[in-house]
C-alpha cells in the first residue's frame, strides 16, 4: 500500500477535529497527489457523502468512512488511477486500519464502479446545487435569495475551480519589467495588472510562493487582486492611521510605499499573528508600523484617527478558493453572532474617528447581509453624522483593473467570475465635520 494514502487518512482524521485545512497543511511539504486529494475530498465532501449514502445502510466508522471518501474522490475526480487500482488500494487501506471492514469497502467501491460511477442528484434545484458545490443547504438558499441561482452558481464554480494566486511587487526593490524578466526566465506563466505604484501578477503554476524568484529578497508578497483593490480604498494614507485586524500585514504592505512618515498603527488581538506581520515586513524591507496587541473593542487610544481600515471578522465566503472548508464551520447562529460583532466593530471604529475622517469597512464574504446590509444599517443609525463616499467618483481608483465592474452603487464589490479573484467588499464612510 502506498504510504501517501495512509497519510491522507491520518490527515483527514486530524481535519475532522479542527475543521481548519489551511492550518493543517501550513509549512508541510506535501506531495501533489496528497494535496490534490486532501483538498478535493474536503471541497467535495457533501457531494461525496451523498454518493456514498446510496451504498451504505449505516455509518461504517471514521477510518472506513474516510477510506471510502478517498476512493470515491479518486473515481469521480482523479485522472491517473484506474478503477481496479483504486479498489485495490482502498481494500488494502481497510486491511491496515479496519480489517473487519475489508469486505464492505470492496463491495461499496465495486458496486459504485458497476453502476457507472453515476451520482443522481435530487430534483429540487437548491438541494442539487448545494450538493454539487458542497455548500450547506441553508447557506445555498441564503445566497440564492441575494444573487439568484445562475449568478450564484457561476460565482461558486469560479471559486472552486481557481488554483492560481496573486502577488504584488515591491517597488522599492524591483519594477514590473524586471520582475517579469525573472518570471519569464523561470518559465512561469502569469497575467499582469497595474495596481497603484506597482503591479500585480497572477501566477498560473503549482509552484509555491516561497519558491518564486525573489521571495527571500522581498521582491513581492502574496495578496489576492481583490485584496489589493480593497487596500487601495485607503489611499492616500493620512495619519494617524489605524489598521484593525492587521496581521499578517497584507494591506499595510500594499500601502507601505505611501506611508511618507505618517503615523501608522497595526492592531491585532493575536501576538502570534503580529509576529508574522513583523516577519513579512522585515522580509520586504518596509519600516514597521506601530504594533498593538489588543482586543479592538477594549482599545482605548490616546487620540482619534484620520483614517481607520476596519477588516472585520466575517463568514469568509469570498475566499472559498483558498479555504474550501470555511462553510462547514458556519451555522445560522454563529453567522448572526458575526454580524453582531461587525456592528460592534463599526460603532467602535466610528467613535475613534476624527471629524472629516474616513472609515474603510472591508470583508471577504459574498453575504450581502455582512456587506452593504451592515453599511446601510450603520448609516441609518448615524444619518446626521456619517455619509457614504461614492467610490465611482474617486479619481485615484480609476486606473485599477476591472474598475467598471467592481465599483457600483458607491460600494466596492468584487464578485467572481466577472471579477477573476476572491469575493470582496468594501465601503468608505466619512465622519461629517
């Protein structure tokens, strides 16, 4: 039996306890085979379990369940292993981990193959979409009401199929032409966009970011194009400037060339995450902002701020391409709790803003209740004190890629597939003087 499959089962069992795939694989040097099936099984978990259910009368036990999930993923989505080899390896895994279930595993896998590996989905369109996208039904129904089924399906497909990533170059150490030459020399496929003073490159390769040319030298940092546009909402940087939920530092690294000696503070509740920010800034060669380890809702600064970038805790449904398991951790109850936290953060940030100052509200979710819904409710509570800045009228944003797509109705809303990146939202609120 190949040890890769055994390691996969062990990783699945660990994931089942934590439900955080990104933490599980961080820093691990895993083979392409393991990464493909580790992500693939979890990304398609509801679909695979639905297919399995037709062949099981009762739950077979944790190890056997994961053996069958892996086998079904190979049969449905794999391209290299023939059916007989998948069956053979699944039975060998069972003999190692749960010998009493060898016969069950053999029968289930063979019956699925005999049936043509067909999965007949429910007639109900919402149930079928939920299973195909492995998005819990309650979330599918919530987002369908907001976007309509065709638009939601396109957005989810775009996020699920994405396997590239974006980087932003460090203009203090290189320039777009020079870095393009390095990528060309390494025969790395990419797209390029002009963003701010620098450039964003989309890397079409399975190569890790720390293996790209110039990583150790600080020639770039990883940041999705959607997040780069969101960071642009804070330009020009005017101090005192507060970045809330700052670690690991992507927004501030994007803005660093525009600091120009302004007072910039980075606040995060986690000292460990701020250590990552420090490491990232040191690699890039940027001067560190002031670091504040604090619960934002308890934060009591000595003075008010000219600008506050508020990256609030959110459901994260815009980054399913990177965190395919995030929806499994959500419930209607904790989604409501997140919305209450966002409201508290908005009120706190507004209380720390100078007259005439700007509050930049940002999320990485598709859920409109957390996005324009939050801002609309906030403005209704503060209609005499606050106003929404129309981002379509900001000349400094006109040069950004996909400007005509992402800036609508005064807001920033990046929605795949029309926008080829993460699902992001942003709004700028001004405190009246």
